[in-house]
């Protein structure tokens, strides 16, 4: 269940901004309106399309590219909700967000530039060029509930939503980002640790005493598993570190003496994580369970991790030394603020559940291409 909880947090975060909406398209039997606000409509075509795109993401990253139909029915909470219910619900909620976004786009009188329109057409031309004909492209797109015209409209709406975001949160826009908002987002979502790593994973094979890696026929370094003797030696090291920390020795001194984390020297201020950072899952979970200045050892399939949670550094999101940990900071903050700004308008969106409930992640085909 712990693994599933981690997955739920990760995929819910990734879902944001993966959906778009468009005006009603009545050119197929699936052209019924699923949700609407002041003349802007999400159709069944588009809803099915976005479900199929998100399903491809889910299958690729969590089902290892091979769909497990039984997994969709896995119960994830005490109410009996399944994975299919949960993530279909996320898609549905986000579709409402973008219905509201398109309404606001029109409210502010925004228009796509000629360059934006040209880029959309170029993307469509590339798709046509990859198929024998427009009919052949439409036959493929039909698997995901759309055709050429609907897909072009989706791409157009994507560009509009991006333009709305840029406008809303620019310095001269109606919702410019502030230092207070950045600080609040940082304090809510990030944690900082220092890390002593003792490896039990594979080791490199060296060609000589100079430390030259042996390379295989594919150009990759050759590795071999540790022997039982080597594994015992690494386990002994980890036990030693824990014993010394328990007796009051300095964490920093023990890092210097024992740490096998080769990246540590690149980040003298420590590592910054969010709950969805792509890192060792056991480390991420422990990081957010610890109080500041507390430490813990966890074991993963690559080794022992002795971590200590540190207080957050002041405005680390603006620090050059820690920049690698904050590459998505601004865009993720905008996503959060975007959802907050949209919420009052989302509540006005009319949802036709009798149509929406005909579609789910389980029922659509995964869409890896469009």
C-alpha cells in the first residue's frame, strides 16, 4: 500500500496540465457535450482523447508498457474506489479546470499570434506527412475518439491555455507571482537532507589500476554484483555509522568518512526533495516523515541510506548552488496558482455525468502518439 500511495501522489501531480478542452465538435457520434461553461464545451470526443493520452502515461510508467486490466480494479481507499475510479476522476476534474480556462481566455480578450497559429499548422502538417493520406490519419485518430479537425482544435486550445497562464502570472498580468507565494510554496512542498550512502548494488569492473572502466560491446560500463563477503562488509559499515550517530558523533564527519554518494560533492548545501521527486522511494518517504535535525537509516535495493533532515535554506529555490533541484519550481508553482485561480470558475462548469460516466481510463485505448 505504501508503494501505491507514492504512485497516487506522483501521478496526480503529473496529470496537471495534461488536459485541454475545446468548443463543441459535432462531426462524430461522440460529439455530445460532457461539460460546458458559457458557450465553451468539452465534448465526448475530446474527453475520450485526453483519457487515452493519460492512460498511455499510466501504462508506460507504472505497468511497464503492458496493460494489466486487473490493476484498474485495485481498491485504493476505504470507500471502495479503484485505480480506474480515482484517475478517471482526476482527468474529469482537470477537464473542468480547462473549461474554466477557456472561458477566462475569452474574458480577457486574448488572441493567438500568427506565429502560434503557424506552429499549430506545422504540427498538423507533420502528422499528415507521416501518413499516406488524411483519411489514413483519421482512421488512426479514430482509435482515440478524434479526427484531424478535432485534434487541431485541441492543439489550438493547448496553445490558448498556455497563453492564458503566461498572461495571468506575468509581472504585468492580473495575478503576478510574489515572493510570499514562492516562499509559501517552497515551505509547503520541499524538504532538505544530507545523505550518507553505502552501496550494495553492482560495482564497476576496471581495466587497470588507473580506474578505467571496462566497456561492453554496447559502449556501457561493465558491472558485476557484490559478493556475499562484500555485502557483509557494506552492512557492517552501515551498522557502524548508525552506532556512531547514536553515540553522538557528527553527521558531517561521518559523511566525510563513509559516504559513497559520488554526487554529494556537487551539492554542499544538501539535497532538496518534494514528495514526487524522482529519487529512491524509501529515501523520499523517510525524508518527509522525519522532523528537522532527526536522522534515520533506510534500506533500498541499491544500498543503505542514512539521512538527516535539515531546515530549509533561505530562498534556496533562487540559489545557483541548488538549481538542479528547482528546475520545475516556477512552472509547478504556476500550475498550483492556475488551479487556485480557476477554482471559482470550475464550480460554475456544468458537467453531464450521464455522458462522462460512459468513459474511463480502463475503457479507452492508450494513446502514445498524439
